[in-house]
C-alpha cells in the first residue's frame, strides 16, 4: 500500500492528500531553490489537532519515513519542502487563538495562527505580540517560532524566542511534551534546561510545535518617526552608531539604499523620496513625552552625518514613511521590468559597524555578476536583505545569481557576521553551517540524533546539505575565491 493509503487508516481520509496536482502545490516554499527544483512529497497530511500530529509521527517513526512540518510556506530558505520525499505535515489548519490571558499578559494559540490576525485579536485588549516580520499578513506564528523570526522591531524587543514562554511539542516518536513548566503561567523560570529555546529556531528538525504560550506587552501609547537622508553610506552607518552611543533605543531602524529609493519612487511616484545613497527610518515608541524626547535627540545626534534629518509624530506622516518601507519588497521589480526576484542570499547579518562596507561590497558583487541588486534591511541589528533581479528564463542568469548568493554568504562570514539573520538556514544555507559554526555543528547534530535517532524530522535542513540539481561551489577558508561551474540542471 502507499503511504497515503496507510495514513488514511489512522486519520480522516479528507485530511490526507496524494493526488499529483495536490502534491505539486506542496513542492514549493518562497525560496529560489524550490523554484529551480520543486520537491513534491509522497503524501500530505492537513493536521487539525495534536492527536493528528502525534499519530502521524508514530506512524512515520515506526517506518522511518521523513516528515516535513509546514506552515504558510512563506519561508525563503527551502526549509518547508520534502527534500527527500515522505510526508508534508501541514499545520496551517491548526489556526485557533485558544486563549488571551489579559491579567497575565499571555496568549495561547495553535501554530497556524497568522501573525497579523493574532495582533488583531489582541488589539481590543490593548496588547501586542511584538515580533514584527515583514510577512506579517501571511507568516504563521508557528513558522516564526520555527525560524526564530526577528523583523523590524527586534532591535528593541528582540527575536521571537524572547516572547515564547512555552510550547506543546510532538517529538519524532509521537510523544507529546510541554516545555516551559507544565501548566505554568509564570513569565519567567530557571527550572532546568530551556527546551523552549532549543525548539524555537530548530526549523522542525527536533519536533512539531502544536501549541504556543506567548508573552505579550502593552501597545505603546505613542510613536514618532525620524527620517534621515545620507549622501554617503559611511555617514549612515556612523549615524546609527551615534544614536546608540547617545543612549537612545529606537524601536526600529530601517535602511534603504539608493536603488530601493529609486524603486519606491517608480512603484509609487507620489512618495517622491529624495535620491540619496541611503535613507534611514528611526522609530521611537513609548509614552508621549519620552517619544518626543527620543525623536528630538535622534535628530540632533544624526544631524552632523545627514544631508537632512526631520521627525514627526503625526500618524499620517508615520504611516506614509512606513508604507514606503513596506513597499520595497514588491517595488524592487520595477528597476528591471519583466524580471523576478530570486530569493537566495537574501538574509545576511553583519556587525553594525561594517554595514557601509558590506553595502558597497554587495554592489561590487552586483556589478561583477551583472545582476541588479537593491538592498534594504534592519540596520540597527545589522540585518540586510539584498534583492536580486533576474530573468528566470535565462539559464545563464540563473547560474550568475547562484554565484551572487554564494558571494554574499561568503561576504557575511568574512565581515564577522552570519549567513542568516532571521529567515533561517533551511537547505539553502545548510552548506555553509560547518564554515559558520565549526565544531559546534557536530554538537547540534548530537542533539538532533538524541531526539530523532532515525533522522526523520525535516531531513536536509540545517545539519546536512541535501543533494541539489546544481553544484553550488563553496570557498575553502573565508575569503578565498571559488572556481566552479554551476549546472542548473
């Protein structure tokens, strides 16, 4: 019998999919790698309860069948596709907000809850789940926990892991455990190993999250925004360091390079952003007098570095500038009509002091490989998102953009940074993990083997690079150039 037929013996038949057209829709996430090489599973299970998940894991573990947990598939690292076949375990139908505990400022929800919908449910209570990914209207909270998502406001409020107090997790053998102390509603604990933080960021390689206990905060009563325009990238980097040195903690610090500014003006001419080498948005939040002081202080501190600096606490102005930032992901395509964005090498993080140097190096990579790149990101934490524009029908451009991604990953390591600041490793960055982590990677593998001795949980992600339909060359020691041919298959 087939895997799907066997699964229908233990689950509702309607929850199991195996028609070729249905399987094809689960062969992708948002990554460039899955566009090049879709990976259809043997079966899909649309879970509706923890019991469903546990039954699937017991079944798969007994037969050594690979299982790939999947949320909204908005990830960009090829981390939610069945690289070796097996079962895709879709969790998006487990999408209930189970409880909002206002008194203890916590929420309990299932993994398929969409981030923006969670905050919409919290807003009438004056509460907020502060991690803020750019994909808020599609990303699931379970997916955010899986990759330890950061987002624009992580510079002040930290990553998703700082806001997850506990989890219900189904282990590879089907056992269900609760992390963060059973039945607890405490906001902190020093009791034992922090299994919650081990699972958060593990990208579905250690178990399946079926419920989350989240810490919340009060919605800040006031916000202000500072716009800084810079003629030189170096001045922009110095301005950010000066703000931190002045003792100000903005809730967001976002940078757009010259190409991003051009793209936004093409996409939405009414924005009419000034053409400069870098534009930075600083946001302050908190109580009204404090917000005003922070905004005025940021303006004064960055003035010596900026062509222009101004601030506003008018909601219309704040919303207009944040709209410009939110448009950039879609807008970059206007720089090259008919192109598509290749999501690869799209999520590096480097030391803040080296951002100007990194931005210039990215443009050198762009020129060397003749691939237009527009870069934006969370400059306050060092996160950068290069957007590569290619003609996806051109095999030569596919080869060149893969070299671009490799060069950008190597650049991040050379700058003392990381190949992924917030999107996760997936399979796209698995080939770099030995270089990035050294001997620590083997310790991670030991933990993985201890919990998943049969290696069924999301194989090919993080720990071991999967076979791909092209040969992506890696350098030896950081900084040494590579010479190889990429065959896109």
